[in-house]
């Protein structure tokens, strides 16, 4: 059965509400701009939460804009920089499914089309409103015959399209939920990466904090192997808000505690701690999911060695060093995203270049002879082409990063995990 993906634009494909942003451009020099901004935002929120009809909100917003074609050009440049992070990193999905992805929005084609077509989305699959201009290129209204300008417009449009197959809806607003309410789509996913509207989220089939999560639960191709919102980042001690904000932007599930407790450490994939709240070496033995520790202070030799023996990398920095609120999260993110170990205190140094045209696999093992040969034998037996491979060692471990072409089964991953002396293995992207 064919599958179709109906994706909203504002606050879903992009991080912002485009008409709100257009107002900030067009009214930049207006003496009463702050009051008008608030009115436009109020219209937006009331419609998205189902408190005001979409048609009434749209009319109210457009009347307040005072915008023209030149303002729209500026808006498009701005929006291209505001594509939601998880959509941006999954651009390959849109290229692969360009016949099945539809952008359906109450926004306007004049700014939506230039943004989404850069992601291989076909122009004929973009459904949105269109502006009406006067002879001086000022926006004076919109096409009121377009069903998307009307209340329940997305439902009306989908009835016209009469798509045959499984339809999934992804969006943040009430108009997106109406598709589910109409019975025309299989599942509605409330997209909360940019904003969570409780009145919408509580009615959704699934809350998806990122597009990675949507792809993961539907077993679709994705840029990263495991959604970051499913990775818990345990935070213990005096950790600067700037550091935590970097992790939030990456999508990690932040959990703050006053002290390290084993039940929370066992669930964590990332640990941020300060110098006085470090885990004991014994606590690491049961932290099977833990991949990286960022310590805002220096760690002791025993902890460093035990972590390394268990495949856990540590980045640390002198206590109260003002740079560590930026240095530690950047190193942790670089390791989690690309496998880079540069500046670690317990892993051998490796800074492989990113390869967007391959899958990256990480293999950490006890430093004994012959492991690399066994890894490559698995790839050879399954006729998998190696694009790039990197091996570094220290006295305790060997650390291998292998970039391979796509097209392998789960059996390959299981065989790599089963190699003797394997400590940790993961598919990075």
C-alpha cells in the first residue's frame, strides 16, 4: 500500500511562524510595531490551538502585515536558515520519497515553495495559499477560493486529492489535528520540536519531539540511528545553563538530579557532572547505556581508566574554567554526532571527516591483535563496500570508525557486536 506524508510548514518544517516573521520584516520601522506583532501572534496562537477559526485568523493577520514582494524576498532568505534541525538533517528522506511527501499549509506558496523545493519536494506537491498583490507589489489580500484559506481547509483539500493509501499527518496545530478528526489519515503526529501546543498534543496519536522520532517509530530511513530525544542526559551538580541549552537544542532528554543515583545513571546515555559529583568507578559497571561523560572539573585516574575499559569516553576541563560551559558540550556533541574523540582525557585521539554519503559504525574493543581483521571480514562476507576506515588505540582499547555504503541487514550489525573482545558498538548515522 502506498504511503503519503502530509507535513505542515510553520513551526513544523520551519522553526517559526512565517507570517509572524514577515510582520517583523515589514513593520520594522512602524512606530506601533510591538503592539501589531502581539496582535498577529495572538491570531496565530488562537487559530493553532483551535480557539479561533483559521479563516478569521488568516484575514486578521494579512490585514496587519503591510508587506510587499521585497519583504517576501527577505523572508525567504530568513526562512531558509530556520528549517527545523531534524528536517534539515534528514534531507535524504525527502529526496527518496519525493512522490509521497506533501507540504500542506495555511501559509503561502510565495515563501514556502522557495524553501521546501531545496529539499527535493516537488512544486506540484506543495499545497498552500497565494497572495493577491496590487500594481505596486503590495500584498492586499489572498485567494479566498483556495480551500486552505477557509476553516477546515486541510480536510477539504485532502478530500479533493483523494489519495489512495496510508496517510500520516505531521504538524503542530489544530488544523493538522482536524485531518485525524476527519478520519482521512491513519495517524496524526504532533510535532513538538519547536513548540508544544497541549490542546493539540493531547489529542495526537503520537507526540514526536523531532522528525527523527517520526522516522524511527515508523521504521523509515533516517540520518541518525537513534532519536536524540530518546537519549537521556543526566545532569548532576553545578552545570551552567549555557551548556544545558546546547544539549536541549540538540534534542537530548535532560534530567537534572541533586546527586548521582544508580537508577538514573543506568538509564543515561550522557552524563554531565561537576568535580564534586562524579560517579564512582563501581557505579560505571552497571551503566550499560552510558556513552560519554562531560565533567566540569578534572576526573581522577581510576575513574578515567574504568570508564575507558567500559567504552565510556570522558571530556573534562579544569574546575571553574570559564570556557568549559562551551567546550564540554561541544566535545560531547561532536562525539555523539560524528565519533570524534579529540580532547578526551581517556580515549585515543581521532577526528574523522564527516561522510554524508555513507553509514558510520563505531566499534570499541579491548586492545588485542586481530580485531580490525575480524571487522573487515564481516563486511567482506556480506559484500559491503568500505568507504573509509579509521583505527586508533591506547593501552586499554581499540577504537574503530568504519564508513560503509548503505545496503546491509541487521545480521551484519549483530555479527559486529558479537566479535570477541567487543566492549561497545553502535551505528552512528
